[in-house]
C-alpha cells in the first residue's frame, strides 16, 4: 500500500513543471474582460437597474445652470427612456461689481480625451477659487421588488437635443445612438463642462478659465438584486458533495 502511494506521488511530481508554478495568476487583457460582461449574474436576480447623470455649473454670482438625466429599467419597463430635468437657479449676486469678470485663462492640449475608453475624469483649471467635482457612484441593494419611482422631467428621445440657458451659461442634453451627453458652456468665457455616457465608457471633463466657479459632474448607477434564497434542490446537491468527503476521512 505504501509503495502504491509513493508511486502516485512520484507520477504527480513528474507531471508538474520544474518551477512549480502550476496556479500562477495571470493578468487578463481588457478585451477578454469585456467578453465576460454580465456572465456571472444569475437569471432573474436583477430586479431594477437605473442611471442618474447630473451636471451643474455655478458661477461667481451664484447662478446655476445644469440638468439631471435619469433612466430606470425594470421588468415592467416597455421602452427604456431617459428623462431630463433642467436646473435653473438665480444667483445671489456675490460679486461686488455685478457681472463676473471675463475668464482670461488658457488651457491647451487634450485632443486625445475624445478617444479614451472606460471611465475618464478630467479637471483643467486656469483660474482662481474654482472647485470641480467628478464622481461615479455604484450602489447595489437587495430587495424582492423595484422601488416605486415616478419619472421626472421631459422625455429625451433618440436623436433629440434639449437646451437651456441663463446667466451662468448654456446647456444642451443630447441623445444619439451611441449614448447620452450633457454639455455646459459657461457665459463670459468662464469655461465648459461635458459628461458623456456612450459606447461602454464614461467621460467627465471640466475646463475652467475664470474665477469663482463650482462645477459638478456626477453619475450614479443603481442596481437592485433579488434576495438569493437557496432552494431544496441546491441544498441537497451541496449535502451530497459533503457526504463524498467522508470516504477521505473528513
């Protein structure tokens, strides 16, 4: 019996590579990971999926221009649609001379930002007392049914562009076959902002050329997954596997 055990060990050792790195981890390429998208979500587990994109620009006078675009998909959804709510807030007149001075900053380069993949967050500033915030938030909760929500705002149809304007600047929200984009061009040469969700990537890019501006680009992905309750069949299968360990002394 001992001779048989030793023979098995010798055969196993001979089959291993000399450097003994049988289970050495390797890095997967992005193309390989892209093909695995969605493979490990069990059917029927996703109850609801939603996207909320918000872009706002506040100038030195406190005026705010922006928009919130939302998409909610669940089992009862017939046709997924983005709904847009415009943001238009009056200023507090924080500057002492009325209108804020024109921005005179200069930012060069950045042409390659339009061809990036994945999540790209950029802030370029050529002024003083500015703040810019880019953020992507992913929330996964568990529930047996989707939360009751009422779509707010105007429906954004494919190929449509919604616009808005006030003292802070002009805004456009557009939908194309590739995705959704929120653009803000601040008044008085203060800068610009773009937030785009398209072709599997997310871009959040803010350029500030003046002073005293506050810019926010925020995207939130919300997923509701059904509670996983083990069935009798799955429990019996696990117990049968455990019973097999008894023959090995466990």
